[in-house]
C-alpha cells in the first residue's frame, strides 16, 4: 500500500514539476550493431546506434567506458531513421563500452534506462601486399606498374638486377623520400619510374626482380618484369625521292634509329635529320653521306631505346637503282639554229638531272633534262614524274669547230654514281656546212687533181 502511495506521489510530483507536452519525442529503445569493432586501418571500424522513435533526435547518453563512468551531452544527432554511424580512429581507447541510459537532449528530465555494449579491439595486422599483375609503362618504357592489393602510402618497392649486383628502392608518399612510388587511393595499383642506369639496362635486357614491403614489415612475393625492345613490323623508303625511311611498329618516344652499312659493323655518322617518333610510327630523312651508301650498297637500321639500351631487330634497305638512263632522240634544225633533243633521268630519283655533251674528246655544252615528258619516260625512270626531256641549242661555236663529229651525251648522276652514256650516244653528228678550212686540195704540178673534204 505504501509502495503504491509512493509511486502515485512520484508521478504526481513529476506531473507538477515537469509536465511533458503532448508532442514530446521520447526515445523508446537503443540498439548497437555490430558489438565488436577494430581500430583502423583494417577490418570494420564503425558501428551504428539506433534509437526507437529517434528520427532527427539529438541525444545524451550515459555509459561505462574502459576508464569508468561518463556522460555524453548533445551528441550525436540521429538521421531520419533514428540512427547514427560512429567510427573509431587510431586514437580510440581499446576496451568495452556499456550504454546505461539515453534521453532526448531537449527533454533531459526523461531518461530511458538501456543496456547495450560495443567493444573496441586493437587493429588487426594488415594483410600482406599481393601483386597479381605487372608490366612496363611510361612513354619511354622505363616505368613499372603493378596491380594487386594492400599497397599502402608507407609501402616500398625494392628492385634488383638478376645478378643481385644492383638494387634500388622506391618510396610511397608517407616516406617523403626519393625516388617516389605512386600508390592509388584504393591501394590496388602502383607505378614507379626506374632511375638507376644499371637497373634500367637489366630491365631492358632480360628483366628485374621486384618486391613490395609495407610499413608493418609484411612483404609480397618476388616478381620478375622486363621492358621489351622496340618492335619493327615493317620498314620502307618514302618521300618522292625515296630518301626518307619509315618504320611502323611499337616504339618508345625517346627512340632513335641506328643506321649502318649493310654488314652492320660500321655506323654512318650524321645519317639523318627530321626524326619523328610516335608510339607506332618513326620517320626520318637521310643525309647526303647516308644517301651515297643507300644508293650503292644499301642500308641496315635498328630502332634503339636509349633508356633501356635495347634494340629492335634489324631492317635492311636494298640499294636503290639510281642508274642514269636516257637517249638522244635526234638533231633538228630550226631556221639557222640546230637543236639536239631526247630525255634523261636517274632511276627512282624524282628530280631532273644534267646532260653533258662531248665531241672529239672535248666538252661541248650542258643542259638540264627538265622538260615535260610522257608516261613511257616516267616508266623508264620509275618515279611517276613527268619532267625528264631536254631540247638544247647547239652553240654556233661548237658547230664551227666540231661540224661532222659524232656527238656523245652523258647523263650526270645526281648521287655520285657513274655518269653513263645515253642510248644512241655517238649516233648523231654535229650538224652544219663544212668550212673551207676542213678541205684539202691535191695538185700535180700546177694542175688540181682532187679536193678531199673531211
């Protein structure tokens, strides 16, 4: 009876001293999940508080922590579902936390007794780094990429040559050291650029070993990766004069071309200009000294990656047929002037060439075979061009001095090869009337017997 009276009195006093409004939002229960969490960085580090009827409520709660009794005021504020997501950080105190009561911060006189627990455990050891894919990268092929998991900002990658004579380490961001190791935010990919020249050479000539070491001492297995040499799929002369070389394949952007004589032992210095390199195409233009070798004996070429010191397979360029061809088609008179005409060129050479004329062992005059020519001439010249005819006036002085002598015509090689006689060279004579000085009179005593014209 007394118990009922005291209870009635309690509720009566509560009603007088702290009446609750009809719309008061009061917590109905509290739950915590999961009951075991871990300090970061590994395993679940967060738990959820759920309060019945707690949508958007800011709460106070009492709890007992590893250090004893404590109260939290005005935190956290719950979401529309009456929940809050709470995470432990690296500084969280390990141990068990027991929630004893919860209340709406707006109505601190109403306390709901509860019983819920969460235990914070030490961070579990990190899983060791694992590499499941790797290869070369970067424009010059002197980088290594790898995929896997558990790559950390405090990771290091150790790279060694196959003979273990050379070693280099690369450092994640946490180290603040050089050379750097770039690890993505997800920890499942890294990339590094090789620095040591001996390591690069080993990388390009057979491969290197690499190992990932995390800050907690865990390591990956050893892996072997190498940088491939440049690859040439096809190579051919280009440009209208065929003095450009083009290579298609797979190339680093720092590649250069090593050009040598056909046997491959003698390098041709200053062999080219206008080098252009893309990942799939290389073009260049041969200089004069390489052209001479190309025209006569051919060339041999390799694409080289200077960073890794490795070479492509060789490409052989057969010598071009630059032989001089042409002919004298005839000698024609127009008015009082005489002309010699025909055509001349150097095969596979697009430009016009010079023609020199001789008689009696003496040089007479020269002209350039640059006039319009027909398809048949283009076929003989093997260029597809149409400017190889000549029409040259025979100087009057040549006629006076060499009339009647055979005319010899030579095409002048533009590449330093032989200056060859044109077809029908020597078949036509210097035209014009014979001068008196070229006649001999034969007498017997005072009597004229004969006139000999030469």
